[in-house]
């Protein structure tokens, strides 16, 4: 079951990243960070709240990093 879930998450992440060509670097970083945070939370076996929190934290960190890179 976990393998199917991870495969679905990866396909959705690839679709989101591929369809975001007109996004700013900060927005792309937020999407990537949220996907990675959520995926790591799921793999770690966290509860629903933990997975959502990891996604939010990853999204925030990704936005900050992407914005910093975009401003260079």
C-alpha cells in the first residue's frame, strides 16, 4: 500500500512541477518544499497532523529559499 501511495505522490509532484513554468522561483520552491515535506512525513509514518505540518514547514522553507535564489 505504501509503495502505491508514494508512486502516486511522485507522479502528482512531477505533474505539478512540470505545469508550473510561469511561476516565480519562490512559488516553485514552495511547491517543491511542500511536496518533499509531505513525502518525508508520509515515509516516516507520521500521523495526519504531522504530515500536514511537515508539508507546511517544507513549503515555507522552499518559498524562502526560492525567493532568495530568485533575487540573486
